[in-house]
């Protein structure tokens, strides 16, 4: 159970770091840049702990899928970026793929 919590922490840290990339303006602003570097360090640390129990394919599918959706949502919410029908449908398919892997794959956990 702890591995799933660690994966959640890794995803949140990665989303914060990725969102901070825009605010860092190409690493020209100090504090957003520090947030990005710290966020990625935390994300990869917790992902590494997660991989002790959760297979890498499953962990990465969840990490990438949720990361894409959350970053797109935050981009829309904070930065006013638009999400058209195609992007919403595509993100829905990503979420569906993660669900299929979790529900139907026999390789999800040892």
C-alpha cells in the first residue's frame, strides 16, 4: 500500500515541477527554477522507491497518464490554455488505457 502512496507523491511532485517550468521562464527566474529542480528530485526519488514493489511498466503508465492529464488541467486552470474536444478525448483515452492496464493486466503486480 505504501508504494501506491509513494507513486502518488511522485506524480504530484512531477506535476508541480512540470507546471513550474513555464513560470521559470527558461530557468531565468530563481524561485520557480528551484521549485522545478526540487520537484523533479522528489518525483524521481519517490518513483525509485515505488519501483521496489510496483512493476516499472505499470508505475510508468500511471505516472505518465495521470501526469499528462493533470498538467493539461493545471495549464487550463492557471495559464488559461485551451483544451479542445480532441485533447479532452485523447486524455480520456489515456485514462482509459491506464484503467485497462490496472484492471485487466495480469502483470500489474507480482
